[in-house]
């Protein structure tokens, strides 16, 4: 029995949602949401969980857009594993950014040499078409931590790419956005930076796990990430006065989810005067740890720039 029609025509409305009317996309599973504000619209880049699969064996990425945070347009799946000759499996979390009229979509996937690697596709519009910019990964160290790229262009024009699982890394991207200068740097995993460290037991704890989301707001840099809380992922964050740290742990944004989705993965934007947290949960019918969907909550920063605790709204 098909739960959700996979024959939705492209570029049609796929659901009407208030920010609290979650999950916002009802026609596909849409994990690892990465929102991008452009002009009057928000573009939403997601993964594509496959119902019934026993793991994150994902094969493609998806794009949606909205001008009002209510009506969403489906732009299909402009890139898949087949877009990257070096990629064989696990089309995991990604983020897209604009520079000089081009759109750079950083993805991660399992590579032919059996590691996770980060690649970048480039397009002339936020919905594509996109093409692998390099024909090989941008980050291809022999490391399973090469997942979940997040990218930000600072006010001085310097772009930073962060990523990681267990370990958090960054490089300074060149202006072409498809190469970098300098070494890959690992961010020290301290309790002061991320609330806790790996291996400190099963007690409720914070630590950096994966899914970094790097951005700047009012002269402050933010690093939101999936942390750990009683063996389930939560969303936590740290801030810094500098784009490369040192990071200061600020607390939990979203506690572990009562929704059977082990992971969480978030993105934060300001759009038309409001702030929004994008994350994923398992609340779409038939969902679960491998059937995750984008959900959104609006929130208001405290006056000092700290982020309030945000709870899940199921509808
Ligand atoms: O969707 C696959 C992986 O699960 C992502 O890369 C992680 O952030 C977690 O959400």
C-alpha cells in the first residue's frame, strides 16, 4: 500500500502549513532540513528517507520553497548519488548557499573508497540544475566523520565550511567556493565548548555528535548541533565572538524527541521579521528513525542573543 503518492507533479503546491503545522512536507520524507533565505523566499534543502529501509541508505536530495512559510512548492530532486561519479551510497545532510549569483550545494555521501566524503554541486538558480563542481570530493580524508557540511560567508567575504560527526572540523573556503586554503582544522571537543565530551557515561549529557549549523547574527557566531541526551539526539548550541571559536556552550535548544527518531538535525534562519528553527522528527504517518520529516518552530531570541528552549509541536 502506498502511503504517500510519489507522483506529485513538480512545482506544485504540496501542502499548506503554519510554522507549527508539522511536518511541513507531507508528500515525502524530508530529513536533515537546511533552509536558505533568498530575496522573498525560503528554499528548503532536504534529504530523502526511503520508507521501509532499515538504515540511512538514502539516494537523493530534495528542494522546496515558500514565500510565506505556509504554502510550499516542490522543486523535485535536482541531485542524487548519480550526480556525483565518486558517490555510492548514503546521500546524507547537505546545505546550499549563494555567492555571486551561483548556488553551491554542499553534500556528503559514501565514496567509492568506502569513506564518507563531502562534495559540492553548483547551479545557476536555487533549484538547479546542479552539476558536480569538481568531479571528485572537496573533502576526502579517510574519515567517517566527513558528514553534515554547513557553510557561511562572513561579512568580510571569507567563507567557512564546518562539518563533522564526533569530531568537528572546518576549512576556510576560497572565493570560488569549491576549493580551500590552509589545513583542515579540528575544533577542540571540550565541555566548555559543547557541554560535555564523548565517553563520559550514559547520564543525561551534552556533547557534539553531528549536524553542525553555523551562522552569524548580530556580530555573534552560532554553532547549533545535534548533541546527546539519554542516547537520543537533542539540539544544542554554542556561540563565539569569532568564526573559528573558541566556542562557549550555551545549552539545549530542543530536548530529545519523543517521536522515535533517534537523530535530530537543524537549521536556523531569520525571515520576514521572525526567527525559525527547522529540524526533523518522525511524525509523518509511517515515519520513524529512517522516515524523518522537516518540522518548523518559530521562536524569539532573548535580548542577549541566546536561544530559548523550543518544544516540538505536532500539528
Ligand atoms: O540523514 C543521515 C544522517 O542522520 C545525517 O547526516 C545526520 O545528521 C543524521 O541526521
